[in-house]
């Protein structure tokens, strides 16, 4: 697998993770419904800032392991793959639902940005995801780890903007769709879970060949 194929595989997994309705998505939805598109986009910007920090942590951690503890890097790679497969199977078996979002209190755009960043940064699952995903795709043979991490970080924040920004700009219709059609929401979660399983299994196979 060459570097470009590796990036496409990462994007597929990244998209599957971000598209699943969760805390970040509901935060953007709530701000969009209570404060309009500008506040929803401000909340999206905060989450993107948090995503950039998570990406930096993930790349730095992998860089340290590759340089100082290469054997532990392989262990982390396989552990991360196993964790992502478990998450995928859990999503396939679950029925995700989204409740109606209440009016809430007024928030400024700057406050929504700050809260979005904090919401993303304090989510322990985000750290686990980064340390589970990044070892699968940051490979020394593809060049400097920091450059690969930078590219993957940019892909992360752009994908967050594409999904959450679109959500902010179409909040009313999206809310109605998710609340009134729980089968659609469940389908999104299960499809994303299937993506996680397939991509993680392929990463496991690639890691096994190169181990």
C-alpha cells in the first residue's frame, strides 16, 4: 500500500468516526438551534481547534514511540486496531437515537467557540481514538512523522468543518430528520460501525505483513 492509498484509508476511517452522532455533533446542533448559523459555526470552530490539538498529541505520541520504543509501537498498533474493531461492532449492534434539543441559554459566538474546544478536549474518547487510529497510519517509511501528522491533522479539521459546518447551516432540517427518523440515525451509526470494522481489519492485515 502506497502513501496515497494510506491517506484514503485514513480518510474513510476518519469520516466514519466523525459522522456518528455524538457529543460534538449534538453541541453544534444545540448552538445552531438556539443561536443561529453563526453560533453553530463558532461551536464548529471550537471543535476543530480541539481536533487539531488531539491530532498533535496523536502524532507526537507516535513519533516518540517510533523513535524510542519501536516494539511498543507495534503493540499499540495492534491494540488500536482491536479497539476500533470493538467500537465498530458496538455501533453495528446499537441503535443510536437523538433527542430533541431544548432552547437552552443564549451564548455568544466566542463563548460557543470556547465551549466547543473544551467539549472536544475533555472528551476522553477523543484521546483514545487518536492513539488507537494514528499508529495504524503514521508509518516511518512514508517520510517524516511530523509531516504525516500535519497532513492528517489538516484532514481531520477539514472533515470536521465539512460535517459539523453543514450541520450548523442546516440545523433545523437536520434536527427534524434525526429526531423524527430514528431509523436513519441508527443506519448512519451502523454504517459507520461497518466502515470502522472493515478499515481496521485491513489495517491489521497490513500491520501483520510489515511486522
